[in-house]
């Protein structure tokens, strides 16, 4: 492979990685939009996070965690309560939008459902 092709591939790879990191690592203070429930009119989007946990753990996993990765990633893991707490805290640090109350609901759900 010629030196020019190698340099081109390195630049292209670097750009792809930068775009992916920017998309998943955003620390925006704007809440992410959560798909409206089936009973809500589509014209009234629900914003997250809210003041109280309006969602159960399964819904939080499917709506908030799947913004950056498929929920099957978490569903395949088997972790203790402390490990789930560390994981969710790390994800919030990377931009996951959860209130403290929603964080507690999600961690409790993950530990009970996907524990060792």
C-alpha cells in the first residue's frame, strides 16, 4: 500500500473517531427528548430529565441508555449494585441525562434484573 493511501486512511479514521466521540460524549446541558408514550399526543414531546422519576427502570434503560448504545449492551452484563452504580455514574459523566431520582430507579432496576 502506498504511503499516500496509508496517510489518507489514517486521516479518514481519525475523522470518523472524532465524529463518534463528539456524538456520544456531548456534555450539553440541554435535556434529551424522550419518545412520547403511546397514550400521549405526538405534538407534546416529553423532556428528560424531570423533577421526579416518571419512568420505570426498564423504560429509562430503553430510552436514556440507548441514546448512545443499544440497551442489549446493559442487558448482557451481570453486575452487582455497586458495579451498576459505578457504571451509571460514569455514563452520566459522559452525558446521560438522568435526575438523581431517575438514577436511583435505574440502578435499582439494573441490579435486580441484571445482577450476578
